[in-house]
């Protein structure tokens, strides 16, 4: 049996999945001081517009 990760079949990611991953990464950057709150807001707003999704509050 081949357990190589590149051969494991997975469902394709949706725009929502990608959006949630990107938002989680931005939040992590903010929490660790890698970006400022203003940079976070700018990036989060831009990502939301480009992905045509609304954040879940």
C-alpha cells in the first residue's frame, strides 16, 4: 500500500476553505507581531473583496 502523501486523494479546496486558511494565517501574523493591526485590516479587507466572501463573525 502506498502511503506517500502526494498519492492520497483529497477533496478539492473551496474558495471558503482557502479564505479561512488565509484569514487564520493573517490572524497568526497579527498575534505574533509580524504585522500591525492596520496591515491586518488592509489585508483582511482585500482578501474578503477578492474572494467575494464575507467573514463569519
